[in-house]
């Protein structure tokens, strides 16, 4: 039996303890705010998301958000930076093959894998925002990925007798094609990922296979 106080009431040791709220560490709170902000930015965009809503979902006051990120812009910048690094690292790490066609397949799969696994992140990256200048844009990210492909194309151009100085142009075109197709596939999810990758590489590879060293315009317009 529990001890009984002199006045007949139960002692404090018998009273049910009230559930105490566990305090998060600074790092845990920061990660929580990042997760909440990421989901809201993906759903509503930068303009449609407010600090009040972020704070409410986290169960904290607005000053806590400002304390960690300085405001909505700061939180958004960190979210975008993380997503850009996630995608760029994924593409860079995927390019391991020696044959150019397989490298194209790996690049296509890397982007489609990211879209499938980090859907919220991809939605954020393809949105425009007022703070894009400080965080980088989707276009700048595509340019970074194209740089990875550029060296591969440059070597292939040189082997085929084409001007390797044109490799950046073709790299931008190829990566842009995959990225825009990825945006479309994000909504449809058909056909299956492997089939999408196969068709992208089919167009890219056979387009490169029949590449003319000095293409000419066939229409009347020449400039």
C-alpha cells in the first residue's frame, strides 16, 4: 500500500503524475521546423506559407522560428539548399559507368529517383520564389548537373571529330530534356520509371548517334 498522510489523504507519491512535455534540443527543433517548412512550401509555395502556420504546426511561437532561421526566407533558403545538394549529389554519385549511353541512363535514373523519393523537394525546386537569387534556381541546378555531363560529351565529341566546344550546349539540352520530362512525370507517374528512362535515353542517344558535325538550317530563315 502507498503511504497515507496524517490528514488521511494520499501522499504525493500516490498521485498520478502529469505528463510532462519533453523539450527538444536546439538541433531537434531546427530539424522539426525544416521538415514542417519543407512540407508547407511544397504544398503551398513560398508566398502561400506563413511563419504563423509553420510555428502553429510545430507547436511553438513565431519567435522560435525567427530564432533558428531569421524568418521565412531563411528557412526556405536552407530547405532549397538541402534539396539542391541532395539532387546534385545523387546525379554525381550515379555517374559511374564507362560507356556514354549507360552514363545517360544513370543520369536519367538519378533524376527520376529523386523525383520519386523526394517529391516535396522537387516541387519546391521547380517553383519560382522571391528568394531564388540567394538560394539558387532550378535553372542553376540544371546547369550544375549539365556541367557533370559536359565533360562526358566533350570526350565523346572529340572521339567523333565534332567540336568539343559545343559540348556545353548539348549538355544543357540533354539535361533540360530529362528535367522537363521529370516535371511532367511527377504528375502522371506513367509510364513506369524504367520505361521513361529508356525512352529519354533512346531519344538522346539516337539523336547524338546521327549528329551532324555542321548542321544546317533547311528553312528560309537563316538568322
